[in-house]
C-alpha cells in the first residue's frame, strides 16, 4: 500500500466515530469496516461476509441469497 494511502487510513488520522452503544468503532481489516468491539455493529453495513447482520441472521447467508459470490475459503 502506498505510504500516503496507509497514512490516510492510520487510526490516528481517522475521525473518531462512536457506535449507538457508546463504544468507539475500531477498523477491522478482516471485514474492511469499522466494527464496534462491544456490540459487533458494522458501521454503514447491513450485513458482512464474516456472518454479522443487522437482522440477526447469518450475514454471509444473506449475501449469498442476494447473489453475492463468496470464496468458500474466506
């Protein structure tokens, strides 16, 4: 990753965002999203291939039902 892009995404250079539960979101490299360490909310997402979903169902299954192709090794 180019250094200028890496610096733009460094946690100290990002605006602090709080979840509805009050915790500060932390960037998850595996999800590619800001995730709450307390309640697992994914900021700006409705579902994630990691299995999280706003609906409480399996987010990965929801994505597959919507036609997303997900590598089975992930």
